[in-house]
C-alpha cells in the first residue's frame, strides 16, 4: 500500500523558485504521469519525492508519515533514471543484485527476487551478459529490474524511454504497462511525451512553469482541457486555437461570419479550440466555410493530416482520408463541427462554459 500527499511543496535553488506550491494526492496502486515541457519542474518534483533534493517549503507524506527528513534509502521508494546507470563491469545478475544486497537480504532472498524480476521482464537469457552486450531496450529493462528487486512501495520513473528509438519506446512502454498490472504498485512516471502519458496513465498531471495546470484521466484532459495550455499540449496533432470575436451567436473568423450554437454568453473576443477531427475541408464556396490556404499534408497510411493557414496566420490541422489530395497553396474552405468546439477566455486562457 502506498498513498502519497504533496502539500504546498515548493522548491528553490538559491534565489530561483522552481516549484510554486504543489498540492497533489496519489492513491494506492495508481499509475500517475507527470507531463509538461522541458523546464516545467516535473523531474525536480520526482527528485523531491525520492529524497534526492530537499523540499524548500511544504511537506511530502507517504502512508501518513512525513518524509521530508527521511533518508532516501529509508523511504521505500525506487527510482529508474533516464540514463540506465548500470555498472559496466557487472553482468545483469550482479547489477540487479547490488541494491538488494545493500538491504541486508539473505543470499536466497536475493536470488528469489532476481528470478522473479527476470521472469516478469523476460531477462532470464540475459543474466550473464554485460551491459555493453545489450540493446538499449534491454538495458532499460535491467534498470527497471534493479528497482523491482527492492520491492519498493513506490516506483519513480524519470523519462525512462527518452534514449530509445521509436520502435523500442513502444515495446518498453508495453512492458511497463504490463509490469504495473502484475505488481500493482504505485508508479509515478515523468515524460515530456504526451503520447506516453495518454497511453500509460490512470491520471495525468500536466505541469507548466512549476505549477500544476490540470490533473485528470487521459480522457478528461483530452475532452475537457481546463485551459489553452492543456488544450494545446494534450493531443497529437495539437488542438488549434483560433482568435475569434463573438456577437449575437455568431463568430468572426478569417473574414467569415459563422453562426455557432452553444456559444458562451456575452460578446467580445475569445479563443476557439478545435481538434483535427472537428474540421473538414471543402473546395466549394459555402457561407459557413472559413477561408484557408493549404501549407502541406502528412500522409500516415490510413489517415492523413492537412495543415492549412487562416487569414490571420493561425495554422490548423485537419484529419482527412488518405486519398484526399490537396496541393500546397491551394485555397480551401474549413467547415467546423459545432459539437466538437472548445471555448476559452481570450484574457487568461481558462475554459469557458457554453
């Protein structure tokens, strides 16, 4: 069992504030992913949980016990780093055994734990190999196995897939998801890749500039982003944000005056959010079509995305069928699915209710 509470957690390096009061509850057996751009503070927060850096203000509570002053080795937490950090002169077995032996476990207990971890991670054929004889994906599985043999209450994973190529990232991501189902431990995973976050997490914590922007399930963040930052960060291709002026149930976009049901009350500027599935293209002039110019097309096999620029310079992505061919510089019209729109304040980017 592992329940974590972060209460008003702040972190400063000399006079530079990095985290600005983090409040977060993580439940037992949850898989929580911290996601955000580089420099947002997600790895720093993970290091505070691990005890590798001290907390400047606030407190970290694990299973009801304040952990601020507890040594990292006594927290019941294991961390997997971005770099594999394997001992090059030791084989896989010895790399996995090293930390377990420091815990004072008996030889038989160490062997049993390594056998169990090797079975889970499919490392049995590799136990006598040195790290230089392994692929990147195999090295990362060894690093995870080294953490696993300690049987911690909490697993921390700091961008564990960033050094792998695309195919290996997909394979190891599946391994991590399978491992979580098997061991049922509490896992906190840091990444800047929102695809990893969407596919792995029970809940996602979106961070920006040392603050939490939103916490929720992948579906909640995708379908009801709290603000324009979350809206543009979650989803690939990202949501287009279009500056519009609303008046009497209409919006002005790129010279077109379009009637939209469900607009928030009031008149004036706002931001209209729409994902690629909420737009379609037409070559026929219609009253509700937004004028745009095709920039380029991404062909992805069963799908294609056409990117077009509006008159105000906004770039939008539109999902199309792969056989729908559009040429660069071609003039088209964009049709909006009114049921797929998101509305945000032009002033602070917060989500507006219809």
